């Protein structure tokens, strides 16, 4: 049986978008909303639904778009064969605060369904699945730090016990007006490079590979 | 009525995050759902919130909402009839 | 490959503080959903299944957790303590895992924080850490937050950890408390019924919310008395259709059920998600129809305890265990006449029946769906 490898990745951190096929610089934007729009324009895709998403889902969507940019990798798989196992530290807190703001004032009480629907962290999985027509398993964990061991075990065991052939592992965080995200594609390869083999160690290495000293998670430096 | 059409179109663009759209881009009689702007069920619910917030009109049944929101004109007619 | 055996469980809802009390009320046809005015939840009247605050306070005080833990955390600690008290499993062991499931955790603190908890309590990982510390677990508990399928996903995750020998035992616990945050959101979706919800009924108008907590202890060893209940398999899938509207062809639930039921075909009972919204119940009937399970007795428990969100998958799975233990199929409270697009066999009266294989399903915002299959053996 062929080995599993981390075959592709896309990481958005600080001012860069780093993928296995190239690095892009994030254009300057006044605020996070504008920054995300600029990244979207970089992609040159036409997906109006993007504008309805909250910032967390936009971030996840954009990262996945860079991962699959000009790649036909998904064509190898049927929709139900590709799973998504994601995690983050902040759940949907940024959007939670928006929804909460809409119910703070009894005299101006208009909760918005288009905001409320995004007050769950797994919605980003839905957005990625809708975009790329993926129908495999979806699981969303919340953990303070990226737990490479748990992600590796969960995905390896899923491959052993189910018919999935590929999996996206993601870590997408938007909190305290800082965003960072990573998505890795795990699939089989006949000729894997040792550094790409799907192991806890390699996943961790790739996750932190481009982490500079400015990387924070929940206000803490990793 | 023209003023109301304009106000509604601007409201729709704002409330539904229709990026890069202007008031002139929305035809008064074009269907808003399925074809035309291709709005979905969450958009319909947002329009219900807009109706209550901006026009003081409460719509409790999403099905009734779909009829009222057929086009900008039908929304305007509903508002004119009920205010 | 190991098997996940159900060793112990506990349910906390408006219907009581134990699995027994809850199931007794179900069997007697008592619903815990009451239409009322709950100002801390909503400016308008609505039906809700609420746990009495005074009772939570009393139980928390008895465990000395009333000051340092939020209500959400108290309920989890109480439920896990209760389940643990019925076994000799050591939650501190490195071979015991703890998995938690919730949608919104302490989100009620955003508007209602009289005890002045630090804002880091809004983070689900913080609650997980504190609960892990309370029970002195070897590892930080896993926490799954995946809309209303969180409970079933937590069970599936636990099952796989045991199957492949990563853990000997897993404690799975879930909880959601109601808050204005949650209620107002569902109200903005116009998805709440005005009276007690009516799953699968032709006049259904929406869901009723509930709060609850539950815990289930799984072991790779069969250490209970007969009957023995085990997890056979489970799966999950995304509709890839819409983030809030269920797929009209029930893609995700269909795939979840198909992947769960690969070999076993003899299902005695389906505990469906059955929220009583127009679209969810129709979608579930389509999935049941596509998998040729139309004849299988199916119910929803949500007319008794409401939709308990992150706890639903666990609470309702425990009701499945009780149905197997007592060979009893529970009536679908609120159901009167068929109203789903595909014909399904809704249980409309509580009755005795041979219940050996039970399928539990769940669906949620984000197009997420999950299913799990339980099996009972007598020896």
C-alpha cells in the first residue's frame, strides 16, 4: 500500500500566503475585511458567495483556494472520499461578538440570520465543501494550540476504518484582529519524499515552518 | 414609487452584501430569487429583518416572505399597501 | 480490532438528573418543554426545555463547584461525576481519554456574567482544560464543536480511539445551556415553533430549544451486566449544498447512513434528528427513503426535551440505549399525522418491541450530518 503524504499546503500568515507552489505577498489593506478582499482579488476567481461569508469562513475559503489553485488534485477523488478535519483556538468568537452586539440594546434589537449562521466554527467546512463539492467526513476540534498528534492520529485512523482517500487538515484562526490559517492535503503517494510522509513530526514541522517570531495564538507566542 | 424602488435596491445591496453592485444594476421587475440575483433562504430572512427594521412591517411566515420578495416592485407594493 | 462497549451513562435535562428519571418521563409521555416568558432568554414568549437553576445550584454546591465554574462547566462536571460513580474506570489513567462536545459553551457570559468570569472562559478550550484539571485527566480533553452533530461525532471519534487501541476507555460528555445569544439567533431564522415542536407532523412549524448535558463511558472491555450495548460503526458527511438549508436530496445524511450500515441491514429503530422544521424532517425522510429504511420504526425525542444542540447526539443516544435495555419504542411526542415528503414509519405510541440494532442520526448547520449504529447482545 502506498504511503500517506502531506502533498500540498497553503498557509496564510503575517503578510504572506505560502503554498507548495509559490509564495504571494498579501497586499496592504486598511483592516482585516479589506485585506481579505484583496487576497480574494489576488486569486482572480468569481465566487460572489465569498462576500456573504464572515471573516473566519473567508479566511478558510481563501486558504483552500490557494491550496487548490491551478491544481487538478481533487479530480482523482469522488466527493465522499475527501474528508476535512479542522481545528482552531477561537471557535467563531469574532462573529459571536458581532451577533452579541446586535442583541445588546433592547431598543435596537435586530439579530441577523446571516451573522448568526456563522457563529459555529464548522461552517467554514461547509463553505469549502460547497465550493469544491466535497462530501467526506467533517470534524471540527477546538484546542488552544495546534495539536499535530491528535490530527495525525484522527486522520490515520479514519483512513484505516473508512474508505476516504484524501483529507484536508486545517487550522484557521481569527481572533483579536489577527488571522492565520493553514490547510494541508493528505493523500497517498507511490514515491514519497521522507520529509513529506504523513507523520506527527512532519505535520508539526510544516505547520511551524513559516512561523516567525511574530506568530501569536491567543495573544501568546507559540 | 421610483424613490421607494431606489431605496429598496440600496437596502437590498447593503443588507445582503451584494458587493460591487449599484442600484442601477437591479431591475425593478426581475425575480430576486432563483434566477436574477439568485438570492437564497438566508437572504430572504435578512429581507424580513430589513422590512421590520426599516419599514416597521413584520413578516412571520418565510413562505409569505417569498411571495412578497418576488421582485423589487412586489416588495414596494407590499410596503405601500401596509404602511 | 477492539469493540466500544457502553459502560455507564448519565442524562441531565428538564426531565431529570439521571438516565432513569429521564427515560421514565419519556415512557410516561411527559414533555419537559414549556411555553413561557423567559426574559433572560428572549423578549417574547417561546417554548423551551430548561433545567431548574435552583437544582443546578444545589447540585453544584454539593460538589463544591458553584463558585469556580460556570453553569455549562458545572453540568458537565456533574454528569461526568455521575457516570464515573457507577464504574471503577480511572479517568486519570493515560489510557482513558475525555472528549467533550458543545456548540456554544459559555457564550451566555457575553451578556450575563454576574460572577465576573474572565473573558478567556469564552474559549471552549479553556472550559475543556478546566474540566480536564478537575478530573485530573492525563491529557487535555478533546473538544468537538461541529454544530448539532457534535455529540454523534464525539461518539464516533471515541469509538475509533478504542477500536484501534489508542485508548482503553473514553469518557464522552456534552452540554449546551440556553442563552439569549442562541435563542435570538434561532428566532432570526424564524425556526422556532410557537408551541411544543411536532416532529414529522404535517402541521409542524419549527423546533423547540432545550438545554441539557450527558455523558457516556465507553470501554474496550465488557464490564457491565447484560444486556451489553456496543458501537458497531459510524460516519459523517457534508451535503456540499448550503450552509443552513438541508440538501433536498439528503446527500450528506444518505452517505452517512450508507457508510454506517455497510453490513448490518436489520435495523429495529431509528432515532432521527427530527427537529420539526419543515426542511430538516423532509430531508431526513428522503435519506431514509434512499436507504430503503422506510419501514423501520423511527422517532424523534425532541418533543420531550427540545433540541439540546451540542448535547443532543449524546442524550438521544442514551435514550437509544434505554430503548434497547427495556425493549421499548418511545412515542414521537408532538406527532399526529404524516407530513414528510417521503413516507416513513413514525412511532406514534410507546410500545414494547425487540430492539437490538439502533441507528442514530444527526444533522446540523454547515451541511453537516452524522450517523452511528448501536447493537445489543445478551451474552
